[in-house]
C-alpha cells in the first residue's frame, strides 16, 4: 500500500487523481476482501467490475506492505493522464531507493486496511539505507505509529520488518541495504546492526513513556 498526495495542493485535477489512485491502488482490493465486489478504475485507463464470490471468506487477514508516499499530478498532455514521483517536502531525506520517509502514511494505510473487516498483519515495512541511524529512526517512528494504532483498537496481529538481512531487490539488485543484519556479498558474512538490537527491544514491548510518545507522534501528524 502507498499513501497518495496531490503534487500541487491547489490543483483540483491533482487532488482528483490522488483520490482515484488511492482507490485503484489501495481501496478497491480492500473493498473486494470485505464484500466480494471488485471495482477497479482510473481516468483514461477504463474500468473493471467483477463479482468474486467466496473471496471474503478466503482471507484470514489483510497483509500490509508499506514504505512510502507518492505525489501525483495531472499531465495535461496526450498519453498517460497522470504521473507520479517521490518528493521530500518535509526535508527528511529520500531513502537510497529514492523514496520519501513518511510514517504519517503508515497510520493512514493501517486504518484503511482494517476497513476490510479482517485482522491486519504488517508483512513489509523498512528503509533502504547504509546509515543505520536512519534505519533506527525509521523503525522507531513506524513502531510508535503501530503502537498508537493498536492502542486505538485497530486489530493488528503482527509486524514483519523488511528485512532481516540485506537482500536481492527485484528492480535494484544487491545495491539497496534493507537489513537489520548487513551482508558482505563477497564472503556472505553477516553483521548485526544496532537496528537489530532496537528491533529486539521494541519486540519486547513499549514502556509507558514510549507508548505516550506514540500517542503524541500520531496526534502531531494527523
């Protein structure tokens, strides 16, 4: 799942495309899981409607992969009606894959995922960076949002960080470093990063102060 935003906030067309992209990319499948009715559409790309009997009963949970937010704009020329890009409006620094760091969107997609009426499991969430301090900040911010959502009653049954080890990425090969453990690809030796220790501490549960920080974090970004 992605969070979508209009590239130009004052543009009604950008806002409409962002809403349509949200429906196409996130909401249509969630609606199908909840109701068995699929309705996929996007301006200029047509529409697909289908009845999927038995589809809701075939799902035990909704898996959420979340990394970033994209900004979409109306092109106004022949061809694809919209184009999207990753931006850094809050000057947090893009990841090594060029993605925006946007934990606020994590809160949004978790709430939307729960609308399907199934328990939610975060199946992927992580950052490509060689600076483990950034990974620790990313992990803590997203874990705080997760704690806030659970405290608010969202049925989140699990969280899997991407990834345990540096890995081969389908589009970028061995370049991006996502792992809590670093991998030397010449020797395949593994090195535990400090973010792995943070992940272990978070897995043992938040302290009262961390839970309070999560409430404040989420409140400041909604």
